[in-house]
C-alpha cells in the first residue's frame, strides 16, 4: 500500500514538472459591445472571425491595442520638426 502511494506521488510530481506553463497570446481583433466594454473580448485572429461573432448583436470589431502597440514593429511616436523663427 505504501509503495503504491509513493508511485502515485512520484507520477504526479513528474507530470507537474513536465507540464509547460500556458503561453500568453495577444489576439489581433477585439469584439466591443456594451456588455464587453473597451477593449472588449480580444479572442479573434481575423477580422472575419470577429465580425461573424458580432453578427446580430449590438457589437463591432476593432484592432486589439495590446497587439497593435507591442513588439519591435510597433508604430513609433511622431517626431515634430522644430522650425526656426525668421
């Protein structure tokens, strides 16, 4: 009985160590409605998926701000040129 308990405990520990943590992912589009608020339900890879979910509801789709402004290819702030006073 004790050997069986140790085997089950060891198997459980190996399964816990072998499991990888969930990967965080930012989806590209968000469904916005009065129920979901802003940025809304961000769970869509394509605009078509989001629009299909929004069909028949008081909802719309937009670009996920976390997706748009993260990563190396994010838009940079606009630089303004200082003109000399003549």
